[in-house]
C-alpha cells in the first residue's frame, strides 16, 4: 500500500509522479492534545501523535506556548 499521485504543472503541462512512504496495514493511529489558558493572553498546549502496527511504531510529542499581544 504505497500512496502515489500523478500531477502536472498548470502553466507548462509537464507531468510528474509522486510516490509516498508505504502505509502500514492494520495500524492504529492516535492524535490528541490539550490547551491550557494560563492568562487572558497566554496559552500553553501539548499534543501527542502516534501510530502502532506489527512492524511500525511512530510517536511524537509537541509543546506550544502562545502569547497574544497588541
């Protein structure tokens, strides 16, 4: 199961093909996150993304801090 696409440039019409990384069969995917309001202008967040299969394990954690100012 390899994702692929055949595309072409709009201006020249020259075509090309894109092949992606093969997808794992029978996998579970989780994507979850939380945001916390520290103050009216400051928020913090953390998110997790993961994929599990018999031959594949992919995990990631991301943190975010947002400060709104005028």
